[in-house]
């Protein structure tokens, strides 16, 4: 009797243990058919780790009619670029109008358009800076014809290489080209232009060393070997020997020492200073006589589009003469003397960057 009870208890325990499932298993085997050779595996409800938009938390299927449209574009991934691009267009307009003004005065409108483009590449040992600046200004005043107030074309390219990534000193090759768009006159004389496109035109080409700051806002270039080419492609000005060329010649070459410095700094909030200076002296003709081209601008930011500008531009070139005296037969009695050229500007307008 005891043996029979023991056997019944043993069978009951075995069947009970077989019937209990493992609580740590994710999958459960259930039979949907009387054929025990085939069994269906059902996945238990598991909470999704990454939930699609508008999908049920326990249903991995994303039904199309439940998906919401994308209402805003997410910023796409952009690979790192070693190019820094500058595209700026500015327009300053000044206007004065009088109606029955007892103190007197003439109505006038002046406009100054400027464009600046830059393509600068910097990666490890190589630094390549390119800049193009175009400026042109006109003034219309009641009672007189249209006059030019500004005219400039300046192209600059500098290739620099350094021996390691710790130093800020580079070995550099620099080229700079300057000229103007249209004829320049000594008003009110409009018959005899004193300058034209490529008369003069200046081309500097040299090699030396540069100090470039880490933020690229300070650049000092020193070149002990720079060739300066002066072009006078106008026949009348060439025959006069203007801008240092020999009479009848279109090109004058010089070899000298060049120092160039550019510096940009935000001195106070929304006021940025832009400084550029070129100092050049010729080895052969007049060593120690320095040609100066110095430009200083203060850009005052009102908002992203409206800005004010205060600037000065000073030029001294020994080859540009003033107060020339010419006889009636064309003979030059007095070639004149070089003088300091100075320009000051103040303008408020728009500045668009793209």
C-alpha cells in the first residue's frame, strides 16, 4: 500500500513540474494542432525599444494610415569643410532734399555699391586665402552733372605653407592686383581723364613669410623680394609719362620690399574694426622712400541687414605727381610733386551676406 501511494505521488510531481513553464523564457511553445510533429512559436508581447511614430507600443507594425507627415525638415548631415566662404553685397545711399529752404542748399543723392567675395582654405599645413573687392560710387547734385565718388577693383591671393601645426609662421607667395572701372577726372574738367581702367593698374608678386593667427583675424606678411608692375595702357597717359612709366611706355617694373598687414577685431559690441596697410619701397630707384596704402574701416551693426560704415583711406605714392605744369607746346615745365591722398567716408545702408 505504501509503495502504491509513493508511485502515485511521484507521478503527480513529475506531471506538475512538466506542466510549469520557465518564467525566464521569452518564447512559449503552444500547440494549435493535434499533430505533435508541427508546433507554432508565438512571440510574447515585448515593449519596443525604438518606437516608430504613431505606432502601438506593443505592436511593431507601423500602419501607413497612422503615420503623420513630416512637418519640418531636419538639418541634414554635412561633412566638415575646410573652406570658408564670404559673399557680401552692400549699398549705401545718402540723400538731401530742400523745399523752400531759406538757408539755401542744393538737392543731392549719392550711392555707393560694394561687393566682397572670399574663398579661404585652411587645413593642417596649407593656408590659401583669396579675396575680391569691388566698389563704385556716384553723386548726383542739382545744377551739375553726375560725378564719381569711389572706384576700386582689388584682387588678392596668398598661398602659405608651414612646417608643422604648432607654429603660426608660414612660407608664403602673394599676388595683389589693383585698378579701377571707369575714367577719373579732375572736376569740373570732363574732357581730359587723369586715370582709366588699367591706367594705372598695379600688380604685386612676391614671396616671403607670414604670421597668421589661429582665429585668422590677424595676418602679417613680410616679403624681401616683391616685384611691382605698373600698367598704363592708355596711349594719352602713357605719352605723358603718368604714374612713373617712361614716356610712350605701358609698363614699369620695380623690385622692392613689401610689408602687408590685415587685422579684424570687434572692439566693442556690434562695432568691428577692419584694418589693412601696404608698405612698399623700391631697391633700385629710391630705397627708403615708402609707398603707403592704408585703409581703416569701422562697421557698426544695427541688425542683420542694416549697417553703418565709417572709414578712411590714405595713399602716398612717389610715382603719382600733382601740380604738373605743361607749356602750350606740350613741354613739361614742372613735373609736380607727390602728395598725400586722403579719403573719408560715412554711410548707412544695407549689407546682405549669402
